């Protein structure tokens, strides 16, 4: 199973708000031994959102979609999800109940009577209009649910709000209730070493040989102005811990045979 993210909103692309979802998604997945395969940023453009969701539903991947599921004119995600799925938007009894419970909570907090037929409260029910066949994602912050929709094979797209305080617990709930099959805790590790003053072109043949000889991924992260190491490359291998030790030993042997100046070794 591959995991992806779609982060929606003009405010991200314009710089009015800094995206926090990408780093948090990587963290939440990484804690469960899962790597994020890709992420897409999309503005509040219904055509682009629909195209991104069509691709997500057809991918067979588990995709988290952040933002745009409210009921204001610039929230398009629910409608675009319905278009992408080829299904009408419907208000299920469960979604209605969750939103009405929230309306009652707000009325109680404000010391006002519960008036479910008041125009603004009826409008709030729009936030529970999801593509027919969707399942709900509970929202522990304010009870307004998100939703999941099945894609091809075992893939699903999970739709959560753009607010981190709501979105992140909802993503964790999805992971812990629907994705445990793909958890790989303690099944992935990185080992690397700081190589001073090297050029990536000199290291490329060694990297290619390592990937041919071992079932691991090789990575290089160059830096020209690191505050501690200065110009360097972090060169390493990542993969199953059972095969990583031999690959890393081979990496060090190759670097030493090239007389490369080495610095600290890192394990993640």
C-alpha cells in the first residue's frame, strides 16, 4: 500500500498560511513504519481538485485529503469528491446526528435554546453532505465529521478539515482503525555517514553498486552551508534492518577505499 496526501487551499499556495500537514503526516506515518510516497498541493479550483481526486480514487493508494470540506463558498472538496466518484451528495442519518449534536453543544455553551430549524443551523447540515457510499471519520474536536470514500482495490481517500487541531486526530483515528495491516514498526531503518568535501558525481557509481548488490535504497543529501559540518554529503542506506547492516558495511568500505574523509555516523 502506498500512502499519499492532497493539501487543498489557496491560502497555502499564496503564502498566507504555512502548511503544517505535510510534516505531521510524515510524522504520523513514520511512527507506524510507513513512508509517505507523494504529496500534492492544490488551490481552491474545483477542476483541479476534482482531477486530483479522480487520480487518487484510481490509484489504489491510501490518500489523506486536507481542507475544503466546510460549507462556505470557497469550500469545494465535498462537491469535487462527489464528481470524482460519480455519486450524488447525500446527508446520512449519522452525519446529521453528529452535526445536530454539535449545534446543541453550541447552544448550551451560549445559554441559548436549541433551534434546529434556524437558517444558520440548517446551513450547517451542508457540512454532512458527502458522496453517497462514504463512511464517516469522527471529529473529536467539534464533532463535525470528515469522510472516507473507497477507491480501486484496497485504496481509500480520507477527507479531513484543514484545521490541524481537527485533522491530525482524525488522521490518527483512520490509521489506527483502518490501516493497521500496513504498519511496519521496527521494519525500517536508516544508517548514514557524513562525507566531507565530496561531489555526488564521484559517489554515484558506489550508490548504484550498492542498490544492485543489496535490497535497500541508497540516498545522498548534499549541503553547502551546514552550520556544523560545512560542505558535505550525508550518504546512507535505508530499508529492512535485517539487510541494512551488510549494505551499510559495504557503503563504508567503498568510501574508505576512495579515501573519503568521513564524519559522524547517524541511525534513524
